[in-house]
C-alpha cells in the first residue's frame, strides 16, 4: 500500500541521519486509542466533559507515584477508584456503578483514524511492531484485535509483566527482552513527552505523534522524529535507510 503523499508536510525530523528502526514499540492509551468518546461517558454519569483530561492525568500521576514507591499498580483499579472519588464529591447516588460504567467505556474505545493504515504501512516497510501499555494487554488487544492491523502486531505487551510503569526503564527493557532487539534498534512511538523521555533514557530511539500540531514542550527531552500521524511517521521512515 503506497503511503499518501499528503502526509509529507505532516512530518518533521529533529535532525539528519534518521534510520529505519527494526522494532516499533507503541504506546497505547491516547497514542492509539481515541479518548474523545469519554466526554459523553463522563456527562452521562453527571461529571463535566472537561474533567476527562485531568482525570486521566491524575491516574498517571498516582501510578507514577506508586511506581516510585516500588509498586506496579493496576491501571483500571486506579481509574475506577479515582472516578469514585470524583463521583462521590458530586453526591452521586451510585459512585461504584457509575465508575464501573465509565471504565467499561474506556476499555472499549476505538483507534484514531490514522492508526490502522499507519501500522500497516510501518509493517510494509519492514518494521516489527509491538504495543507496550501502562494498562492491560487485553485492552490493547481489544482495541486492535478486530481491525486489519491485528495481523501486524507481534506482541501486546503490558507493564503488568515488567513490574514497573513507564517511564521506568524496566518497562522498556521488558519489550526489548520479549522481542530480542537491542535498544538502539527500537523506536518508542507515543503522544506523551514523558514516555519519550523514559524511552530515551533507556536507550531507545523515539518518535512523537502530535495529531493537533501542538509544539513539543521545551522542558522535556526531544524526540528524534515528530509526526502528525502514524501514516506520516511511516512515510518518513520509508524514506530513511535501514
């Protein structure tokens, strides 16, 4: 499948000498999954649609803190518990039931429009592909397992098996160990600068996806490649030597 030339202007590199990686390691939540339907799930439960982003950020914050303390918490457990706190603060008559309904919606999200064609394009230029989520591997598999991209996913990996959440080095090392690829031949692809920073510290190459064109935060270590979509990333790598 040829990569659309319209993606050419959507991709930029932070330097010359970009080489095609052997392995693409994909973040899942937000990078692959479209969180926009969560706004309706929040409003149906009596919460503000604008609360989705701070809620998700709060789940990450709490999990990062527990990781620093030596734990490897469950994404869905933290998501559920934090929702119950928000719902109880609104005097919801069934915080547990409403939180469960929101978490169920989160686990049934669909991929962004560029994900399936982008993953297939990356596979067609010879890149191996795995997902590496701070959530359950089952959620990632549900997201992609019934799409045409399923056949190009080699492994659905989770930090549950690594013993630490990203951006801890152990998470990225788990993906490298499962695939037998050296860090310098792997590229972490994510929408989160904190994920980019963690992967860089672990020796992986990095690509940042900015679908809305927002600038990269200057206080974080930069990614090797910036792209507006996974299709755009595939185009950039297709033009690069192995």
